[in-house]
């Protein structure tokens, strides 16, 4: 069994090395961009009725949401991959959901933020950045 595993490792050494590099890059991105995004959220971001739509130039009204959804989609895919690969999968997934716009977004975000390990990590990140902890209403 060990010989088979060693042979398999030698055969796919390039692929394993590439996955290791990809995992390292994804961890670096999650820890920098994702963490900064989550730390900058207002403390009441997950409260009902908190969010308002922006108005302004038509190009900005269309272009910015498209870019946010594309970037958020990349974060969501990366977060899902990091659930099985090394990395901060749940935090990256949350950062992607925060960026995107879709029906049921608030309920999905609130479900994820209520997970104990996610909430503890978010509060720790916010405390280190000098931000107040997130406020959640527990009505739903």
C-alpha cells in the first residue's frame, strides 16, 4: 500500500505541487482581501432593513454590480474549494456572498454568520482591527 502511494505521489508530483501553490495563494487572498472586506462591514450589516440601494450614474449602477457579482462569484467558488483544500473556506465564502446580489442573500449570510466558528473568527478579526463586533437580531 505504501509503495503504491509513493508511486502515485511521484507520478503526480507536478499536479500536487501546483495544488500546493494554488492553496497557498488562495490562503493569502482570503486572509488579505476577504478579511479586510469583512472587517470593514458596518456592525449592523446583518440587521433586517439595514440595506439600501444606491442611485447614480447608469453606467455605475450596472457596471459596479456586475463586477461585484463576478468577484463575489470567484470568492464563493474559492470558498467552496477551500472547504476541501487548505484555506479559510467559510470566511472566503462569506466574503463572496457579501459582494454578490441575489434573492435570499441576507438569510444566507445570516445563517453563515451564526455558525459558531465563523462568528468567533469574525469577532476576533474585527477586534484586532479596532472594529465593534457584529450585531445580529435573533428574531428569525
